């Protein structure tokens, strides 16, 4: 079949041609937008799930929904080696610009931009030379005495309050979307929780939507005990069979092509219902098919190519980040779970490797910081990447 017309496009954070199986989350956010705009209290939202389930795509979709409703919206990706203040300043700048289009008082917008600039300038170290200080690109003077204390918790509460009031002026709201939320530093997590708590108490129209790995709720809870009540958590998982079939069939039908039922069976078995894998296998199957419709034989022929692409771009890039000691730990996990997407006991891993549990702590902690594993529950460790165990076992066999 014509590769130019291939509708499937696996990619990091790239929206699939059919966003199947996320109707519940989209509908819930629609309710949040409507309630907040009417002055009703709403909790901020946290999306959790393994890699490859479409959290980043969903964040982008929620941002688009907010913009269509006239909200100010800014999106950032947290990084383990960076503090929150600088990227958050850029995201809030974007949100304020969205709101400024509808605001009738330019002086009021400039006033909030001045507070944002004061907040942003604190991203530079006090002893940094003038030429080395980061400039946020905001063309108004920095405010004095507002969001500029240098304490991220105090400053963020004040800044969020001012941005929320600006949104209230135009009858909408503001949303900050944070991807890879597990990578936030502890002080930044605490500040976000405090700011969201303050806003929820006052009913201010600003919400935070975060996305991250399954242990994000534990990260938030460790920072502020009230975080369990502060956020609404939504687990984003693999697609069920009906939604997985729709993710494949709808794009194919829009191209006026077809796929046999047996081929859908094979695609679901190969992908496990994970959205990223569905795109990878479906794209390869389309390219491999000599004619319409796509058959089960086409899927079987295409599977090695899809697996090779996943091995290089999805699994391999993560495996290469691990040290030899960490790879030993990962392989032990894969052996104990036989490649299945489930957790392994930390004590079982120690027994398998013939080591004391304490001697494996550095490797485990480093893998967690790199985002390759997470603590599913006390004493249990699991891969953040679906099918990673199977990949490790196949690599060993090769």
C-alpha cells in the first residue's frame, strides 16, 4: 500500500490519527473548564501511567481544549537537573499572552507581567554576573515586593493568585500543564502543592494538570500530606480491545482502505494495547501490505521491522542510559517476571543475584532517578516502560 498515505506515525508525544480510549478524561476536563469558569471549586488533575500510554499526547489535547475555551494555557516538561522557576515563567508568560488577547485593560495585563518578571528574575543566582543572568523577555519593568522573595513557595502562591485574577477578569481561567512531573525537585513539588492548596481554598480559576509515572502520587504525598485530597488522580493505561481496534481502523477507513479481522487480532496481540506500540505495528503493517486490505500475513511480515524500530528508538535509548550494574539489576527483574509487565520483589532480586539487598540500593535508586523503574508498592519494583522485560530477555538471547 502507498507509504505516502500511511496514516500512522509513532513518535514521542505525537498525536495519533485517532485518539481512542480517552473520552472519559476529555469529558472530565470539559467539566473542570466549565465549573472553574463559573466560579465553582475544582481540584487540579494528575495523569499517571507507564511510558508509551499517551500521557503527553493527552496533555496536549487538554491544552487545546483550554485554549478553545478562551483560557490561558502554558505547558512545560520537568527535568531532574533543572529547577521549576525558569520553565514555569515561560509557560505562565504564554498563558498571560493568551488572556491578554481578551483583556480590555492593557495596564492590568502589564501589572501581572511585571509580577511574572520579578518571579522569573529570581531564577538567576544572586551572585551571578549581569551578563550571565537569565532575561525572561518580558518588556515591562519587574514589580517590587510581589513574587520576588526568592522562596519558591511564597512566590508561586502570589504569582498564581495574580494570574488567576487576570483570568477571572475575562471570565475564564488559566491552566499550567506539567509533563514528567516525577522529575520535579522536592522544593518545587512542595511549592506547587502549596499554591494549588491556596487556590482551591479561594476558588481562584487556575488549575494545574500534571502527568508522570505511576509513583507521582507518592512523590506528592511525601511533600504535603494533604496532596491526596488536593488533586484528582487519573490512571492512563493501555487501550482495551474495542478502543485499540478503533485506533487502527478509523485512520485506515479514512484512507478508504481496509484491514481483515485476523490482522486486527494480530496487531492487538503484538501491541498489547499500548498506544505507542499500536502506532508502530500498524505503520509497519501498512507499509508491508502489497495490496488492500491489510492481512494477518502482512502483520506477521511487518512485526520484525516494528520490533526493530522499538528496540532502537523506544527500548534501546533507555537501556543505553544504564550502567553495567544497573543493567544487571534490570535483567534480574526481567528474569523474575519472565518478561511480563509486572513488578518484582526487591528481596527476590537480591536472592536471584546472590547479593545483600543493601548493596543493590544504589543501582535501584539510580534506575528510579533515570525513570527506568518505579516502586509499584513497598518492596516491589517495576519497569516504567511496557514490554521492557521482554526486550531485555530477547537481547540476552541475541
